[in-house]
C-alpha cells in the first residue's frame, strides 16, 4: 500500500513538473497544449477511478490505493502522450 501511495504521488507530481518544463520550452502560441495535456491526464485518471468504484466500495485502503495507482499510471501516460504530440506540432509549425 505504501508503495502505491508514494508511486501515485510521484507520477502526479512528475506529470505536473514535466508539463511545466515543456510549457516553458514551447514557443509562444503553443503553450496551451500543456494545459490540454494536463486536462487529458486528469480526465483519464478520473475515468479510471470511476471504473474502479466497484472495487473501492468495499472500503479497503489497499483496494483504493491500487485503483488510484492504476489511474495515476493512465493519467501520467496520457499527459506524456499529449505532450509529445504538442511538442511535435509546435516543432513542425516552426519549420
């Protein structure tokens, strides 16, 4: 349980930090993509929690953190994918 709690917080924090760095490095006019990446990641995380509600309903902390951890992985992966798309689009627009 402690690993899942810590790893979830690391994934959420890393996604925010990486998005901030990518946003600073983006050219003006392309920085809004970072906000969309974060919104997409939050959306996927919330959907994951929603899908996991039946397993959380028993009230076990272990089950909750397991669902939260899997949702954090999905959200992190989504943020990274959208940031990669945003980065690519900004670079192709400059050429």
